[in-house]
C-alpha cells in the first residue's frame, strides 16, 4: 500500500456504479445522445488508470482552469447558448418576455459556471498533488 487508504484488490480502479457519481450517470441516461456521450466520457475518465500528471491535467480541464477554458466553463457557455433565441431558434416561438427571462437565466448560469472563484477548490486539489 502506498498511502493511508486501503487499496482495492490488485490495486484496481473501483467501479463507479455504486457511488453518487454512478447514480448521477444513471439518472442522466437516455435524455439525448450528446448527454450519453458526456456520460460515457465521465465514466471512462473515472475508470481509467491515471498517473499524477494526467490526473492534474484532467482536474484542470474539468474544472480548474483559471480562465474557464475547462469542461465546467464549456457547460456554462452551452447553457447560455441553449437559452438564447439567437442561437436556439425553438425559443423564438415563445413570448418575448419569456425569451428574455430564459436568456437572462442562461447568462447567469454561464456567469456562475465561468466564475474564477468556482475553480479554487479544483486548483487547490491540483496544488496538493505537486
């Protein structure tokens, strides 16, 4: 054993199926092919064996980039795009006040998910690995 935590049999990477992450991935199943691809990517990242460098890069790319060029930032930007009638034509069928309210909340989501302070815990996790 290399640390204070017990290793799994043969030092295998444990399956996520019986964890909160596994439950969340199951709940997201079959909503849209794009979400299924995201789920598959998360499952792959969770089950793959990583070294320290790759782990640090993944943490930064998921939620630790100071300029929001990470998956969390991309999700925020996607929400803003989906709630904007200029980039999502289906919203144009709604009354104008409803369009504007959806767009405002999408912008707020993007703003929140691209906030540099949101990345501090992931950046601190990365620093702890150095």
